[in-house]
C-alpha cells in the first residue's frame, strides 16, 4: 500500500493532481485546501497518502499533513460519509474549525460542505463528539487553577454557559471556544455565571 509520495508536481486539476515520481505519474485526489497549498508545477512536493483498493479501481488520496489524513479516515467512520464527501468537508472547513465545531456540536460548520445536508451534518457531529478530543484546539473540560491544585471545569456548567451565549446571539462554535478559553484562564471561578461573564470578555477582545 502506498503511504507517502515524494516527487514533482506534474499537473493540478480541480479535485486532483498528478505527482511525478521518477517518471511515473500518480493521480492523487486531494481536498481543495491541499491543492491550494501545492507548489508550482515542476517543483518538489511530499504528500501523505491513503490508498483505497476496490474491485474496480485503486484510488490514491493525498494530504498535506498526517493530521488531515487522520481526519479523512475519522470522518469516514460515520455512516453515509464516503471519500467524496470527506474531501468536500476538508475543502470547506479548516482542521481547527472542524474539530472545535464538532466538540461544540455545531452542525452548521460541517453543513457548509457540498453534499452535506442537515441530517448528515447532525450525524457527523453526534457520532464524532467523543472521538475528537485529541484534535480539538480547546478541550471541552479545561484545567483551571484553584486552591493550589488543578481542577476540572464542570462539564454541565460549561454547556450551560455555552447555551447562554448562543441565546445571546453568538454562534455555537465561537461561544464554545470563548467559554473554554475563559475556563482555562479562570482562577477558581467555574460557576455558570462566572463562565458566562468571562466568556463575554473573551468574545469582546
């Protein structure tokens, strides 16, 4: 199985590129973000590869980083999400925004991708909710300082604070990130009212 390609960019098309490795051209399907970051034709490039072998074809999917490749595999664990939809998601949403929006259960971000309707977006954020902790920029339960020892922010308080900010008109993902950042910086103030107040300060910056 091919796991990495290192060669020269031969050509770039919509949705794919050809990588010349010692005179052999490999057709590689990529997200729009990876294609947009490729060097000019004729220049050297290295892509992480995920190989899909089927009865009627062998497809190579290329990624600028191992993290993007991990997301490619993770998204396809959701029923109804194939390679085409996965690349559409990775094209429409940055990795950080994707991980944080799923942690925040914000289906509107995933729903921006072509081919992802409301039902599928809901399924994606629901099924991956407990699998994205290692990817999220800001964890749902953040460590805060208090009493001379680290404490974990109460998850219910965090969710209630996020809901309150959403009711005030903020998007769910930005509310989640603001509350998480506030919890990380708090000095023992982990109640709902404290998190709302500190979250509003984060949003005002």
